């Protein structure tokens, strides 16, 4: 809302901007609605189960898209032909979207829930039963596979980092040996040339597209330095000496160019406040489940944080859904602590 307020100072079409603002303001509804609905651990678990099943269904749609594309000879997804394919050293491959319109959005949703499912599945023995552990771990495997076949390189990077970090944080006793093994495998890949060969393959995938984004990023930086305090306004980058007529593919540059230092402070402050409060829940949980949820959401926000370097996630509904769930966990933990510390017999006379 603040970003659009800045834009109203600069736009020549205020009515069109207000219409767009009203539509996009509905994206923020989960931040207010979910904390009002998810008032217990059971509510949180039920929502995550629903999200996990829905994500696995969309992976099934990805597989169906691949099969239909192979049979028909043309790529069949819900995205446009301009970004539903990727050039690789092995030929053109489809970028599968599942039920989404963009493969980067699909990979972000799948990778976020995969990381959370992996964290929940590795809880200590006795914290969850065997059937639920298997359900959560199966969800991680399916969603990680779905992330890979989106052919989103930012999705690959984020799910790989999360997969390495989750066991490292979960299993403190074996963490040094686990870290030593990861470093050893990394050194082996580097010395044998496998890491360099893998990087070259990934770098050459749609190499022109990756190089092209640098030009858009340069325009975003020019816009920021031209109007550093308030930026050029939301969605106004297209009119700022932008011959490509494309939005910047970096959420952080999107905020900087659109809202300037003002926007950086506002959004940065909000994100920092959410992360700080989640860390506080993890360190001071009212019940162990709140700690599990707080850390899982920190992993989820880390996924989006990584992918935000390569895509525009500021106006993606899923981002605000995650923030809504985070607020729910924070408020659940606060309310639980308040109930535990309240003396319900304060109005009774003292016992003699």
C-alpha cells in the first residue's frame, strides 16, 4: 500500500493506478485473515497437510504435462510459449509449471513446502508417529522432484541449500561430521572438474536470457540512483528509459527502483521484524511444536529470499500467504505464553 502511495505522487494516470492498487491489495488479505483463523497447532498442521497434498497434485500435473508434451511433440503447459522451454546442451526441454502460470512461481511454492516438509519429517523419535513421518518425507521427495523438473535454476539452488542445511541444524550431534562430508564432496567435485562442468551446463541453459536480465537490472539501478528516495513508482520501470519493456527480474531491485530508500526501509523493516519474531519463537517456544513451525518457516522464507535474486516475488500471492502463516505461529506462541502466565484467580480473596 505504501509503494502505491509513492507511485501516486508520480503517475499521470492515477485512476488506472488506483484500480491496480485495489486489486493487488487483495494479495495482503492472508496476512490479516490467517492469524484470525489459525488459532491452534491443529489448525496449522491441517493447513500444511492441505498445502502439501495440493502441491503434490500440482507435481502430478507437471508429470502429465511432460507426458503430453512428449506425445504431441509440442510443449504443453499453462505458461506462454516465451518461457515454457529452456535450451540445454541436450536440446530444448520443457519448463513445467503444474497448475501455475510461471515455472519460477511453481518452483518457489514446491521448494518452500519441500524444505518445511523435510524439517518436520526429521523430528526426534516420539515427536511424530511413523505414518506421519513417512507422509512428510514422501512429500519432500515428490516436491523436490517437482522443483527439479520446473527447470528453474533458482529453484535448484534454493532446494539444494535447504536440503544441506536442514539435517545440519536438526542433528546437532552429527553436524560436524555431516558438514565435513559435505565439504569433502564439494572438494571432490571441484578437483575432478565435475563442479565446473555442472556449472557450465547450468550457465549455458538459456544463456541469452540470463545475460539479458543484466541489462534490465542495470536499468533498475539507474532508476534507483536517479530517484533514490522514493524510486520511480510501482510498475513505472517500464517507462524509465526501458527499451525492452520488461520488469526487473530481482525482487530487491524491484523494491529499490520502484520505492527507493523509503521502500527499502519499509519492506526491509517488515521482513526483519518477522524474521526476528520467528527466531524469538524458536528460542522461547510455548510448546515444542511452535519451535518446529518457526524454524520451518525460516527455511521457507530463506527459499523465497534466495529466489528473489532471480525473480519478481513482491506481488506473488504465495509470498504473503507465508507471511500470514508466520504471523499465525507468532501469535499462537504469544497467546499460549499469556494463558500460561495469567492468574485466573486474581479476583479471589487470598487463601488463609
